[in-house]
C-alpha cells in the first residue's frame, strides 16, 4: 500500500499545539502507512516561554518515523503586530510564514514525484490558522480544519459569518440585544452577556474571526474535538444544514463535520517539573477521596489582585481542601505579554492566608492537570471553561464550577450549566476584557465551591454518566472512533 503524508499547521499556543499533536497520534495509530509533519512557528521567548518549553519537549519526546516536526524560519515581529491583541500578533506572525509554508509543501510535492510510493494527501490547519488554506488550495492539496473548541461554538461562528456576508447584518449588535438570542446550534436562547468578544467586538470579529469562519467554508472537512453524546443537538444542527441549499448556516454548503473527541491534551505533562508534580500528587495521596477543590484558569488565565483576595477568602470560608494554580497577570497596558509566575504568593494573598491554610491547601504555579483531575482526592474543579479543561473534567468525571475569562469561555460556561447541566455556575459572564468588570464577591465564590463539592449533586451525577459516554466514544465501535475512521477513508480517497 502506498504511503501517505499529512502536514499539520497548528496555532502556536500550548492548548492548540498539544491537541493537534494528540490528533496526529490518533491518526497514526489507526493508519500504519501514514506519516505526519507538524510545522512549528515559535513565538518570541519573551512572550510565551511556556509554549516554547512544550515545543522543545514535544520535539524531543514525540518525534518518530511517523511523526516529525519542522521548524519554520523565525520572522521579525513588526511593531504594528502588537497594536491590537495577543491573538492579532500571533495571526500576523503566522501569516508572515505563508511563503515558507508554500516552499515546504512544494518541496514535498517534488519529493513525492521522485518517490511515487508516497503521496501528500492533505493539510490540517488549526481553527485559527485558516489563512493557510489558501496556500494549500493554490497547490491543489485538500485542506481540513481542526476545530479545538466545541460544535456549538462552531455553529455560532458559521451562523454569524452567514449573517454578515450573505445578509449584511452587523453581528456585533448582538451584545446590545434586550432579549436572549436564538441560534441553530443551541437548544436554549443565549443571553447577550455570554456572547464571545470574538463576535461582538467589531474589531476582533472583522480583523480575525470573520476571516477564520470564512476559511472553514473552504475546507474539505472540519474535525471537531467533541463527541456525539456530548453535543448531539449542536451536531444535529449541522446535519440539518446540509439538507437544503438554503439553510440555517447560510447559502453555501458546510464542509463535512467529523466529531473525533475527546482528544485529550496529554502533552502538557511533558513540561511539568517532575519534582513539583511528584510533590503535588503525593499531597493528593494524603487527602480523603473527593475532598479537594482544584482551581485553575489555564496557562493564559490570571486574575487581578483584588479578585485573588476574594477567591482566597472564599476558599478559606468554605473549609474545603484546595489545590490552587495561581498565575501573575501580564503587566498593565501590555497587549501581547503572557501570565507569569509569582515570586512570593504572600505579596498577593491575604495576610496570614498561607499560614492558616497550610494543612488543608496548596498554592502552586503549575500542575499536571490531567493527573490531578484523575486523582481520587479531587472532587471539584473551578475552571475558566477552556474547551481543553472542559473535556478533561468530563473525561475524569469531575464536576466543574464555571468562571470564564475570555475567548469563547463565557459561551462554554452557559453551555455547560444551562444546555448540558454538567456544571454549576460561579459566574457565566465574567470577562477579563471588560474594563468595568465587577469583582465576583467571596460569598458568591464560596457558594459555587460548596455546590460543586456536594456529593449528591445533579451535576456530579450527570458528569459521571457523561464520563462513561466519553470513554465509550473512543473505543472501537464508538461514535468518535467511527468518525475518525470515516475521516481517514475520505482523506485517502481524496488523494488517490
């Protein structure tokens, strides 16, 4: 049988990169004659040392004959790149790599002509790397999008792109709506307060996310990190949208959808300090089952000092054991800088907090999250509702208390609490992007912590049930297993 190759182009942030490498491993494990090359575009070390640390670990630990990494040449940032947002900076850097990506693919095609037993069958781009689809199309290579968020959010983006391009509707006006909003991929009306900034911020939408959504239409297929049993309503809305020429997702056909998740990001363990990780897991070993609440806002998430103090007060008031991953916010007036580590937690936590909670809690800067969520001592998870963390909490059967910060996280929080009833809400619409964002008071945080730690809560029962469905979906005969098989067959059919 002929050998085949895929080229992966990730978005160069840890959550996206790690997931894409996991997807590559899933494909390789199912197809022995497939090889994958991941194109790496590094951000400056001064901006994101965490992802660059992950890149180094992945290249050293994951490189095999079937999985290779290629470092694209460094490009010099333009001052203009830093003018809008962190995402805009990354987008401009990735776009600057188009000539290098074109050159790499052209060379692969030349190599294939000299080695007829091997063929390049496709390019897989991250949900934010869709500008690279144009490069693939120019070279007549099929392209696929790996959507690292949920199907409901994909449906919202496709719907808004259709409203914008086909009906000239200003979707940013959704934020001013006096009533809840109806969208095809949501069973319940969506409050305007949880609409993602990516859509209702006119500049963000027009500069970046509208372009991404347009790119999805150009792909041969969209691979989603979700599973049918979790997002059946949202996925069914796509099935309906292909029935008629004019649908809820616009006049133009939606590419085929492949739900293949949960693709769990295990790559982060490659950058954990083994000594610190060992200490954390040893501490958890000494705690009773379901007694620890875990708090983390992700590698990009952080809280202002006043909000940190409210959270500390809530933890102490709840009386629960806790493991808290606490990160320092970027400097004020900084757009592209990333959170960093505190030198001394006493500078930010209430006076005496660490001494008073010494026997029941730990404050750390980094944890091996999947190992922590898998531990029997962990009973609840206060989370920013990033999709990676959401899937990990479900995979491990740990109920989640929602505290979104940015991106589509407010929408995820609404979906988890109102649509799926898998989580409890501390807040659904907190946003670190709001200049006038009010503090979440300690009393409200404590109420959420107590609720998520209840042993007989409906959320706990539902997440345990969904945990079983998530594991079954990945087994032979499961929904995601079958979807991945169809994807592989279609990839090979398109090329050969």
